[in-house]
């Protein structure tokens, strides 16, 4: 049974709307930070994998960077190890770091690779250790002073920030028509492994690769104004103003900062999109409306 005229018209409209975007982005790199609901809900996982494979098929080069906080938490709990957080960062001793590395570099990374491959792509999993991809430095946490105590620097263990990225191995895979899937683990000068925030790794990766776009999947609709309306099409100056006036605060702040840094460093645009929407990546890339906040 064929499509009725209206349904056929809708399909044709979608395809013709996508065409100029496909032409514009062919040969370009798009870095996607994959996490949240999109990574745990089976329907969304399948949709994400198909989106990434479709991008590669039409000549766009997706590079996936993933998180895995909840999965780390669950395994630590099963092992009877308490998770402790300071300002949202997991305190990571050597034993915890072993678990982080097993979960991120092993279970989660290979799960995503397998998912993309099952949907017709050719994905290859990496951590920052492969090809000396991510050099890390230890993250120093400073607790601001209060009436009770002066400000202090706290050691939260094997938590790092990006010192540098050598993307040779990623470029080699992209040129070989593979889809790189990167776990955010770096190596310090000291030779130790460090767990790095996946948003930060994705942002730096986009900068180093000279990406066309950085896409951060979140569990929110994007950036909302004071009335709860979605903000989109923002310039870097708009974002600076929204940070200054407190519209952007809390958990959204690090995400926006990461997007802002990427755009200021030459990435053409950054998108903070709702990973709870099926095929969010495709809708954001290939339609005029999109599903999140776009920063240019």
C-alpha cells in the first residue's frame, strides 16, 4: 500500500528541506557529546545510532564523545563503594579510577560502538590513552570562603581537565570512513589516568578538529529564558550577557561555557539539544527549526 498524497508530500518536504544542509555539511566534522537519557533509553539509543550512521552515509564526519556517570555510580554501588561528590564532581581515588576506566573505556564505549555497528556504521572505540589522544592535567577544586572557613583547595583525586589533544588517530579513522567513539579519559604527565568531564572533552575535540558543529545532548529542552521559553540563535555576546545577568546558572553553566569556548575558538556553531527527543541530532542538523539552543 502506497503513501497517501499528504503523507508523500510530508516525506518529500522533509527530504528537500534536508538537502541544502547535507550539501553544506558534506566533508565537514560534527562532534557530538552523547549522554543522558539518549544513552539509557533503548528507543533513543537506536535513534541516535541511526542518526550517526546516516550522517556518515551522506558524507558528514561524526565524532562521538560519551559520558557515563550513572553507569559508573551503579557499578561502584554494586562493589559497595560510596560515591562522594564535591561541587558535582566525583571524588576519584585510585580504586574508583579503575572502575571509571573499566566502565567508560570498556562497557559503555563498546556498547556504543556495537550499537552504531549494528545500525550499519563502522565505529571504533578509543580512550584518551589511544594514540596519545588526550593529555590531562589534574583538576584543582577551590571551595570559596564562607563565614565559617577560608577558601581552600581540595584534592578530588583522579579528576582532570584537558591539557592538550592530539587528534591524529581520530583524523586517521575519519579518513578511513570509521566513526570514532571517544571515552573521556586522559593521561597526565605523571602517567596516571584522569577522568575528564565529557562536555569539556567534546568542546576541545571540536576545536582541535576544526569542526563545523559541536552538539551537546542534554536532558533539557536547551537554554531557557526567565519565562521558561527556549532561547536559540544566540551570538557569543548574547550568551556572555545571559551569564552575567544570571539567566544561565547551575548545571547549564558549564555546558554553555564549553559551547561558548568552542565557538570563540573557531567552531562554526554549538548546539545544546534535547536528547529526550527521538532523532534529535538529525532534526537539529537537517531542519530549519531544530530542537535546541544554537550558539554562533
